[in-house]
C-alpha cells in the first residue's frame, strides 16, 4: 500500500518535471534548429531536427557582420562593469553588514528604493550626464559607468544578506589574533563569501551583457556597438533574417548560459544561505 | 542642545563665513555677468571681431582703437577694399562699393561722398554706425549699432564693459555680509545664557536672511534693467540724430531696430542653493546637530569610508538622474526645446507646472487603449497574473526538486533555470517567433491538436496571452531558486517533530513549510512585482504593445512618449506616476508584512 503510494507519487513527480522541463527547453531547441537549419524559410513543423544541417547562418554572421568587434566591445564592457561593481559592492555591503552607524538603515532603504525607479525616467538625465558632463557619448566607458552603478543596489543587498550569515565570532577571534579590519575583510570575509560574490558578479556581468536600451541610446558608431545592439541591428524589425538572428543569439547566449550553469551551484547558497555551516 | 566643544564652533563659524563669501562673490560676479550678458547679444552676423580693447595707458587713444578694429575687420572680411579713418569715424568700402560709415551726420555724409568719388563707385551710405562713447570714470563702452537690417545682413549691438568695472554694492549687501555674521556669532557665544530662546532667534534670522537675499537679487535685476534703459535711451538718441540727418539728405528712411532686453528675469539658482546651504549650516550650529554630525562621522569613519565610493556612484548616477527626471516631469520639455541651454531652461520657474499630470489623469476612458487608466488596469492585471504563475510554478517545482531521493535532480534544476540564464531580449524575440502566425511552433502545436491556428497579435486578449506565456517562461526560475533555497534551509528536525506530534504531511506543509518559506518568498514577490510591473523588454519585443496599444504597459507607453514622440516632459510625468504607484504598493506591502509577520513568531 505504502509502496504503491510512493510509486504513484514518484511517477507524478517525474511527469510534472518532464512536462515543465519540456516546455522550458523547447524554445531553446527551436532556436538551435533554426540556427542550424540554413537560410531556408521556416516551416511549421514541430520537429526539432532541421531538414538539412548547415552552418550558413553562422558563416554569414561571422563574415558579413562585424560580430567579433561587437563581441570584444561586449566583453570589455561586461568585465570592467563586473570588476568595478564587485569592488564597490563588497566594501559597501561589508560596512552595512558589520558596522553599526547612523544612516545604515536609511542607506539600505535608499538602495532598495532605487530598484523602483523607472529606468525610462533616468535615461534622459543619464544621457545628459554622460554626454554633456563627462563627455563620454559614443564611448564604451560611459556604459561601464552607468552599468556598474545601476547594478550596485542589488549587489549590495545580496552581499549584505550573505555577510550577515557569517558568524561574527570568526572576526572577533581574528581581531584577538591581531588582524585589522581591512585584513579581516580581505582575508576572512571575502574568501568565505565566494558563492555570493560569484552570484553578484554573474548578475553584474549579465546585466551588462544583456542591456540594450541604454546602449542603443549611448552608442552611435557601429564599431562601438555591444552585442545586443549589433544583434538588434542585424534583425532590424526582425522579419526575414530569422536564421541569422537565431545563430547570433545562440552565440550571444552561450557564454552567459555556460557561466550561469557553472555558477548555478552557488545560486541557492549565494543568494540566501550563509557560507559557514553552524 | 548645548554646544559642547569650542572647536566645532570655530569650524562652524569658518564654514558660515566661507559660504557668505561665496554668495558675495557670486553676487558681485553676477552683476557684471548680467551687464555683459545684456550688452553682448548675439545675432546671426556678429561683428564681435571688431571689438578692440585698450590698455589702461591708451585709454583715450581712439586712433589705436580704430586701427585695431580696422585690422580685425580687414582680416575677417576680405571684401573690404579700402578703409578710411576720418576724425574718429571709420569708412569702409566694400567690393560691391557699399560704403560703411560711422556716426553719420551731415559732415560725415559729405566726407563719405568724397570717399565715394575717390573710389569712383556708387555708395549706399548706411549699413551701420560704429560709435564709441565714454561715460564717467568707471565705465567705457564700445557700441556697434546696426542701423539697417537688410535681408542677408544682420548686425549686433555690443557694449563692452571695461575690465575692472565695479558695480556698486548697495546697503542690503552690507547688511547680509557684515551685520548678519556678527549677529550669528553673538548668538553662538551667548547660547548658554539664552538657552532655548536662541533657536527662535536663529529661525527669525534665517527668515531675514532669505528675505534679504531675495530682495537683493530682485534689486539687482531692477538695477541692471535701469542701466539698460539708460543705454537704450542713449542709443535711440543717436539713431534719431542719424535718421534725421538721413532724411535731410534725402535718403530713404531706415527704421531703427527694436532693442530688447536680451535676457529673461530669472532667479539665480546657485545663490539660492548657497543660501539654503548656509541656512542649514546655521541650523546645525544652533541645534548642536553639526557637532554630533562631525563626531558621528569621525567615530564611524571606517564604515563611511567603506560605503562612500558605492554610495557616491549610486547618488550621482541613480539618484541624481531620478531627481532630474522628476524635474523634467513638471516641464513641457520636448523635441523643440531639447538641446538648448539646459541650466537656463530648468532654472526658470515659469517652465514648471502640473499640466502633464493633469493631461494624463484627466480623462477616464476604458475603451481607449492609449488612455492612462486603461493601461494602468492592464498593467495591474498583467502583474498579478504573472506573479500567480511565477510563484505557483516556482514553489511547486521547488517542492518537487527538494526531494533528495529524486534522481536527476541536478539535471532538471539546470534545465529549469535555463530561461533565467538566457538574455531576456533574446527570449522575447524567440517567443515572438514562436507565436508567429505561419511559422510559429505554438500554432503548429494547436494544429497538431486539431485547432485552428491563431493570429496572436491581432486580438488584445491573445496578444496578452502571448506576452504572458513569454514572461511566465522567463520569470518562474527566479521564484523556484528562491523557494528552493528557503526549503533547503528548513531543518529536518522540524518535520520530524511535527511527525511525532502526529500531524499529516499536509499539516506539516501548512504549519512548517509555508511559514518558513514565507520570509524568503515575500521579498521575492515584492521584487518580482516591481520587475513585472516594469517588464519593458517582453512587451516591447513580443507584442510591441499591439494591437493598437492594447497590451502596452505604463512603462512601454512612457518609453514611446519619450523616444518615439520625443515628449520628454510628458513621458517623465508618466514615469513619475508609475513610480508613485509602485511606491504606494511598496509602503502598503511593508505594512502588511509587518502586520502579519508577527503571527509566525
């Protein structure tokens, strides 16, 4: 009786999982099919195996578009954004987590409030700031500056939550051993927070890698485009060039997805639980 | 509060003094700038190149001045064939033999005729007058005045204030800059006798300060306007003379162009900012806040040092644009005035108003897809339906995946977070393809089941469904991961304990799982709500708001106003309303969660 019940439960569980996973994976496989399906028109067929496998779409993307320049631009922007925002976020999050100081709560609250700011409202002022004040219109550095700061509030919140779970006793014993606050931060807190740092770094990277509204506003030269802009440019109002779009979107998405998958074991622990098991 | 340490008083006094000096410097500088601004109006054709300044030693040497002007004029205008300088007047002969004269009167006119004979060409005698005038010991002006504004020729008026000109400072300046600090000092050092009373005195003084600065600025403007009037009168006098001469000489009468004050009365934002800053500093002194403030900063300097870079960045590039954006929302800032002088535009209080909000909120019409209330309703429905799917799918999957005995758990988890990993603009574009009427997989699937294929983006409801499907696909992994994390942190002992107490699995779910899931899920739901409310990419790329804007969200509407119609002010007002709605939601939920969280503790 009990065995049978667990068996039906098992079957039900797998059924749910397989259906949901199927729905989840289908669009991705569909893109694969279109990308490798050559330049022919799309068919209504639900089959995920293209009629003939061809690399034409990739060839077109590589040879007829400045794909590698866009890739380089995107890499520069994303990596610099990740590093600078991680540096700023870890220090700030550490202070918010470990120090008691006036303005602590309101500071965290202020950061939370920024998440409600409608992005469209900020584009015009940000544009003026970057182009008129900093004279960085058309430069990748303008994007880096905006991306690093807009990613900060979220990163600080996540990191602060993680730092909170690291027992203070660790720091206290380090202090007794004569370690300075700076040393505690660099040599104890940061190594213990790898999962969380990995996750926030990944999010910073992804937000820079995926962003296109600001990039479209700030970049005017095709040689300065980041991938999303280039990609959008490629499909335009995306009518005919589905194959090219699918091929290039695979190329754009793959690094992110691979990274995401490498980091995914940190996802749960990095976002929520602490690094040191009690 | 009593001021405890003398050193802070000194700091406070120095700061106050610095601020007053800054205001003073700005006021003085400003008067000069204003005059300069008035007298150097730019026209299409500027003869600013004709300006020549004289050194102190050559003050009265008209000859030198004129020679310099001639040189400049020659270098900038190659059409000039000959330049004659007679007495203190200049005559220029163009290649088209237009003779340009200065301060023309009867004699000069005759001289011009002479010149004309020499050049053996026809002369039109009046393009503009160059005239130099000295007034009093302090100021000296060069005025270039266009007498005729023909088609294709435009001149300029330029009155140059000689370097070192001092605009006299009136008594009310003195009041502010000498009497006020003295009073302040007195108050600071007498606070122990006066006690709380000095706060009231201080407040009175602040009011006084505001009034003074305000009056001062107004007075200053009246002053410059008065200067302008006198100059204008002088100019017209000259022109009248000239015109009379002209008429006597039988030449066609030329109308003098209208002279207008080339600046608008506007309030100096910087002075006000500085004044307000001064007021705050003084308030700090009187309430002892400043002392505490500095002590706090010193005491927690390490913490502030750690957060400073991040907060600086966030304030500069997130808060500042936000505040600026809000300012824009109260103006009619659009394509026609974009790119002008921004500081001038935004410091003019006349440009502000509530028109945008009034226009947005005035009409309630649920049949009009572009109406604000329709879009708001759609946005709310969109957000709620998304969140229902996100949370229920996410939690169910988390519960299923949390079973440690499940085989292939990691594989499923990796596959299920795939939508989160893929850039969402790509996802949106892929789903638009999936819902394509002819090639889309969704219609292919419907046909497989024997249904007719649907043209998804021509009906509001199906269009909404397409958006919804995309965003559900996109959003559930986040909820799943959050729920999974929360589930994994629930200690096994709790389930064992509840099992010992004889509760069923279902009871254990409601009494252990749900309450412990809640702290993690509530922030995630609040965050998810905000994200979905502003889910720009999906709507913009999947249905593009279609058909006829029926599936627009408030945010995509705002974007279209800003970047398709270039009505920045209107779009910003839209965004402000969006922000207000979300803020209201945030405050509401924080009260609800506070009120209900107690039940589980």
